[in-house]
């Protein structure tokens, strides 16, 4: 009987808003499904204070990101990512690249070699991996912040045909959304000509349990910011990015 060779655990780091309760559950859930390949993971976080998803709190939270990067690099994580999409996208098109440069500088100054990324950049990355040109999305934000997300994606060459804002400013309340709700909410989107659906354009709005259900119902590629984050992590770690039951960007049918 052939035994799977277990490799030394890879360390996954996340820079997480203090009120986020989703990324420390969905990312481990996805990567643990990857363990059949013989690779194990440990998970580590550093937190930035944030209660309500408002422009003012997002700006204040962003200032804590470099401290968090230094803390995670102390643990010599193999890859680290921010775990808040809108905090970066609200600062204007392309801002994730500036953040990633700043994170890399902190890591290098600390004598570490952690690969760095952002959840905002990961959504762009994942949609590009899917060849997405025209998408529809669900977001929990106030309409003004969702408009920032739409504009950010369109600046990256990804048209947003339709979107829905749930207008929930309390980040804890966002984390309590039942992902099964999205199975119904997605029906309100106009999907004419759309090639990909972003079921959650937010790392705090849970969606993992609904990704495959919605994809099978719609017959379209379906993804989320969390799934795109897991995909980019796996790519940066040079691991097989196929993870079952996690939507299109982690599907073997659509590996790029």
C-alpha cells in the first residue's frame, strides 16, 4: 500500500481586521482540503483594529498593516496576505500593488523571505486566471464602497455588468451572514453576457458553502475573494491549485 508522504507544514499568515471572523475559517478550510496532496499547513494571524466598514475606519486600519507584516515575518510564515479587500480598493485603482511593495520591504528588512500578497490583488488575480471579462458580484458594503470595488475591477480591465450591495456597515454582522442566503440573493443579478459570478466580493461575507451549489445552478464559473486568495497562495507556494468544492478558480476544469 502506497503511503502519502507528509511534508513539513507551510506557514500561512494573514493580516486580519480585528472584527473579521471569516478568513481564519474559510482559508484554513480550503487549504486543509488540499492536504490530500501530502502538504500540511499551519495558520497564523495578526490583527488590525476595525469595527465598522466606513472610509474613516478603513484608512485608520490600513496604517496598522505594516506592524502586522513585521509580526508575521517574525514567525517566518511562507506566505502572508492582507485579509480585507475593500480597505485597499477604497484607496483607488491599483493600490494593492503599492501595499504589496510596502509589505515586501518590511519582510526583507526583518530578514525574512515570506511571499506577500493582498486579498484585493488576489480577486483581480483569480478573475484573470479565469479569463473573466464581464462579471456580476454580491457585496455587503454600503453602495458608495461597492462603487469603489466596481471601479477598481474595471480599472483592471474587468467589466462589472451588475452588482448588489447589502449595505451592512457592521463588520461582525457581515460575518454572521448565512452563506445559504447567497444562493437566493444571486438570483437578483442580471447575468446577461456575464462570464463569471463573484459570490462574495468581500473576505468577511461567508460564501464557501455556497460556491459549488451556485456554480452548478447557474452553469457559470463562480468564485469569491476568499477562494481567489487561496488560489494565489497556492500559486505563490508553487503547489497544485486544485481544491475540490471551492468554486471555479480552484477547479481542475479551469486551471490556468
